[in-house]
C-alpha cells in the first residue's frame, strides 16, 4: 500500500504543490486507481525512487488541468517535463531508468502480449459495464462476452507462469491491477479459469505487487463508494 | 493507390485463399480502411514485399474470423503466425524487417508523440462521429470534440521544430496519423483550413513517397464514404483486380468465384 502513496487527495481549492525538486520524479495519482497502479508496479519493480501527489479525481484542482489537459491520472513530472497515460508513462520509465527491462524484447512475443492485453481490456470494459447494468438481457450478453475473453486470456497463459514468461514483466503489470479487482469483486469469473486463478496466487508473491497492494477490505470499501457514485479517496492511512 | 491493393474483397461463402507460401508476409485488408493504410504506409516506407487479401467487412468470411476473432483488419499472417491491430502489426514489421527504423528511438520524444497521437485521435473520433450521424445535436457534440482534439494537435504542430511529428522524415506516428488526415482532406478540407499548422503538415506529408503510393483520390474517398454513411458498403470501387494464388506446389491457381 505504501507503494501507492498515502498522501491526502488534493481537490479543487487546494493550493498547487511546489514543483518537484531537480531530478526528482513525481507521480500524480489516486490511491485506488488501477491505472496509477500500473505505473506504480513498474516503478516498484525497478526500484525507481519517486514522490507522489494524490488528486481527488471527482473534484480536480484547476492547476491539475494545466499539467494534463485530459485531467486523468497517472501524470509524471520531472524537471519541468510532463507525461501522462498509464501505458505511455510506464513504457517511458521502463526505458529511461536502469534496472531490469520489463518490456519483452522479442517482437513477436511482445505483439502477442499486446493482443492478449487487448482481450483482457475487453473483459474490463464489459465488467465495468456489467456492474452498472440492470437489464437482464444486456447483463447476459456482457457476462458471455466476459467469459469468452477470459477464455482467450486463459489460453494465452498456457504453461508459462506469467504473461511475460518466466518472470512478471510489463504486460503482467498492465494486467494485474484490474485483474486483482475482478478477482476481489467477482471471484466466480476467475474461478472458472484455473490458469488465471493460479496466476493470481503466484503473482501475489511478487515484490512489486505486494508493495502496491491494498488490503482487500480497503479496496472493497473504496469500490462500494465508487459504485454508489460517491468515491471516498482518503481512507486507510492518510498522511 | 496500388499499395492499398485493388484486389476484390472476399466475402462470406467464398472459399478462402490457401495459406501464404513459406516466408511470405500476407496482409488481410480492405482497400479503404485507414487502419490498414497505417500498416501499408509502414510496409511501403520500408520496402517490405507482401501479398494482400482484401476482405468484405460487411459480410466477413468465416475463415477470416477464424484468423482474427475480433473480425477486424489489418491482420498479418506469415509462416502460420497471425497478428492483428494496426499499431501492433505496424510496430512488429518495423522491428523485424530491415531498413529505416520508423519508431522514434528516444523514449521521451516517443512518449510525446504518443500523447500527440491521442490528441489527434480525439479529434478524429469527433469527425467520424460527425460524419456518421445525421442528428444535428449529436453532430454538434461531435464537432466540439473534434475541435478540442485538433486544437491540441495544432498547438503541438505549431511548436514542433521538425518537418514531421517524428523528425525530419515521416516516422511511425506520422504514418499512424496520415490515413485519417487524408480522409479529412478529401471530405472536409474546410476543417483542415481552420488549423494552419495541421494544414502545413498535411501538405508536407502529401509529398512523401509512401503516402503517395497508398493514397486514394479525393473522389474515390468520397464515393466510399458516401456509401458508408448510408450503410451501403461498396468496397470494390475503382480498379478491381482478381486473385492469382500460388499453391504450395508452385502451380498457379485462379481464385474460386
């Protein structure tokens, strides 16, 4: 959890923090955001020191839009340069910082990983639609689509321990945050896929995953607020 | 225009082509698809030989869906391996084939290009939305989105020190953007005229050899898009060529009608 940052979530009306000191990497995040977690996992896996400023994404400060006109997290800032989007920032830090390269080097294998990531993101978008859907017919359709795409993910895993092969890599960290949430909120979907189920156990031992993981109770508490349209960000330990 | 392939678009019920011969790269495409064009631009810019099979996307053959369950083009196939998605396939061929590397090597510059591409895409989604609806209110919403995205992209191009987004030669991100710009130029040039930096970029890209090889005339674009808007998809417009598949035994097969 410390890996996600415990800082209070700044909202509209709160003063803009001073820029980060020279050569310091700052991440603008939100404690429970799975997209921020992607970047945080990469930072943790590579031991990249950084500071965090959390943003209340329901009541964003105006100054935040100056940094990212899209108003989304994560955002990174260093020496006046700014980047955003979880995949762009994660790929950037993986390449710009030393340590184990998380991105798969073989181009064919990397392309296949991106395809399965796309299949998994279909699961995610259908899942979050399902959470809000009341019409039984549409629920049925979404559920079938989720199962079909999880089946593709299951097939991809095959006999390799991680999406990236023998060790967790870039694609594992892009997938894990949302997979963790589906596992927690709707374990039945995962239980139907034994390889995905055992993957979830296995990756739970990863150093970066442990560093960024919230206790289930906290994540559930956040998700209830999120579903009700009233997310509360400053829960758990807040500095 | 020939680089987009004039081959007839195969539809459901038609026999599928034999697999490509050993080491031959095959692209499954559609003559007017901007996403296929992204890949075609990369292949052309790098001089990568390949064959094409065009797919009737309104009546997709089952054998095509077996290759890509998402049912979209482009798809590439070589020695039994299959990949799809325009960005994934483009990045792949850029890396595994020799010739000029189109992907920007500096990680920070490449990240900035990705952000610019996102802004441009926001603009394009607005345009495509605008084109596809006849509801005035929705058209307005789409136009607002289009303007937002293009304003950001125009700003980026204004401060861009180079001739192209990727540097002084067109690169991967330029080729990801171009197909959409070509279509705006063909159908709504007055929108381009609102953004001077984009207009200049549009002219420069038009001089690139790969762009020229893959480009359709404005008239042909309008013809296709008119049908598209009326949900009357006609793919075999302009010159139409027939397949001549080479079997694995070396004899030439004519395609099954």
